[in-house]
């Protein structure tokens, strides 16, 4: 029973990070660079998701 609850908690945390992660990134950029003044809208959330997908897509891991 506890294993199932743990899996649900992990899934919930991942979902929260997926939803709020772009807003946290926008907040961080606004804090570091106040001149940006990026608004918190659905469009900026979508743009940050696309940017983060692009950045993560360009990283490659090669093991020997």
C-alpha cells in the first residue's frame, strides 16, 4: 500500500513541476534581469516550455 502511495506522490510532484516549472523560470529571469519584465501569461508559459524542450533536446549524453 505504501509503495502505491509513494508512486502517486512522485507522479503528483512531477505534474506540479511540469505546470509550475516554466513560471519558476520566468520568475527567476525577472529577478535576475529586472529590465526583462516578462509577464506571467499562458503565452509566456508556452514559450518557456518550448524553449526548455529545445534546450533539453540539444543535450546529448555519450558514455564510453
